[in-house]
C-alpha cells in the first residue's frame, strides 16, 4: 500500500480527510499520530514524515505532502476523489473552492481559537482564560457561524448546492470542535443543526467514527 495517511482524530482537518478518504474508497496505511503526546514534535517526525510537524499529511510512494486542502486537490487530480464530492466541472469546483478558501481565516480559525481558549489550553496549562477573552472569541466565532447560517445555507441543503461536497465535510468537522468546549452550535443555529444531520447521514458510519473522541469528551452523540 503506497499511500500512508498521518492524522489525529482530535484534529478537525484530520477528521475531514479521514471521512473523505473512507467515502472515496481510497486504500491507505493507517498512521495515527498522538498530538497530545507530542508525537509530531520529534526530530524523526520532522525529518521523515512532515517538515512542518503537523497533521494531516501523507506519503504517497515517497511523495510527502502536508496541508489538508493540498492533499485533497492532489488526490482529486489523481482520480482518487469522486466528482460528487469534489467536482471536476470548473464552475462547480470553483464554488467548492470558494468555501474552502473562505473558511480558513473565518470559520476554522474562530472555532479553533474558542476551543483552544476554553478547553485545550486550560487542560494543558491549568490556567483558565479570562471571561473577557472568551467573550471576544465567542463573538468572533458566532459572527462566522451566522454567515454559514444566513448566507451559505440561505436557500440550499448543503453549502455549495443541494448535494454534499467536501466543503460540507470540512465545515462540519470545524463546527463540531466547540462542542468539546461546551458550545453546541446546534442549540443556536437551526439551519446548521439540520444541515449537520444531513452531513452526518450522508457520510454514513465514517462521520461518527471520525468524531468518536469528540463524542467521548462531550459525553454523548448529537441528537437529531
């Protein structure tokens, strides 16, 4: 098996790519990386796996590649990702790419920063963030969640139309993350709530498997 996939299911883009690979029927060597133990910070990881010392990343027959969107596009170009997930049609692909580019400095970063400040950093350092800092991060996160609710899901079942694409999978994995910080987006945004359920159903068992640690920390799977 020439494709090795390095990931940690606590990582949002790791979860997204895991689901996409499974849904696409891509065969890969399963290479979990325990970020919480600093497995990615070793010199061996830097030299032999990923020079940026992050996940997800792949090694495809000796070709090493990092960054989830770069990996997605590389595998699509090789014919590994079905067109209904990442379209070949230039207009349809551009719409999916529009979301993937938008979410990096909006949805992804704001959800991640809130999660880190509210849950991850206190767990690692024993120090809680100030209420003012948390309130500010929450406001920024909710600004972008409202854009998803009111613009991206304004009139369609999924982010880029009425069929699920990789855009929905990446977004769902980001939006699930704040649940571990006691913020369930489903309770505040009805369109997102319904959309998340559609994404979960469309992904089949791979969605719940990829989110097993999220569910464990939250204490339950999401309800419909």
